C-alpha cells in the first residue's frame, strides 16, 4: 500500500470537510477564532490517529455485528482523554469548544474512517490514514477560522491585525456567515483540485 498516497488522499482527494462534507457541525460552530479552530483540529486529529490505530489493531477480534458500538467505545475513550487534558491544562479552550468537544465521539469523519478504512487495513496504513484525514480536517477548520477571525474582528489569535478603526464584518462571525463562507471555501477547494487534475 502506498502510504504517501493514503496521507495525501486524506488531506486532499478525500478531505472530510471540502470533499466528503462530513463533520460539518463542529466546523461551522467553533471556527469563529483561529485558536478554537486549531484546538479542534488538533483534538480531532489526535482522536482520528488513535482510534484508527486501535480499531485496526483489534479488527480481527471485534465481531462484525458489534463493530459500530465497539468503534464508538474506542473513539469515546480518546475523546474523554482529550477533554480531561484540555480541562486540566487549558480551561479557556475547554470552555470555548464547549459541547462540540464531546460531540467528537459522533463525528462522522472519525466513525467513517474507523468503519471504512481502519477496520479493513493494517495498523501503519490506518495510522497514516488517521493522520491524513485529521490534517485535512485541520486545514479546513484553520481556513475557516482564519477568514472569520481576520475579517470578522480584525484579529488573529486575539492579536489586532487591522487598525482599531476597522469595524469588522460581523456577518462572518455569525452562524450564517459560517455557512456562506464554507460554501465559498468548498467551491474554491474543488476548483483548485480540478485544476490540479487537469495539469
């Protein structure tokens, strides 16, 4: 198996947000700042890598009839670990991500990779697939967070970029703005992917 292709496919060809359109709930909800986006991207990537690796390692002993509940237990274990670490060491991030942190358990992106890849492949490819998919998710949420925070409030990571007089585009930090921006980013990403295919 070509591990480089597995990594790149997770990031670009099968990007969970821009191509597969899964895991959109957290993408729309927590990307009002770049810091929140980065934290969610790191959390999802960690859970993807670890759950893919464990599911792959246990794939031959998990009965097919109970595989989905088993996947959820594995995913929930790592999500709980992420929650505990964030709560203990970075409470502001824990508070900012709120309910969307435990909802990682039912993120279609993670469950889909466990079912569609890790349950059918060996440990190393599953680890790489989790990393690639996590990076693809992180790219998407960082793009959302960058545009929303920079143009919505004139800041990045809470530091003022535009002059104080900049009024900010309030629509971008509102939920409706997230929907509209996501549509534009999906269109741009797919356009660039099509151009790459043609080249």
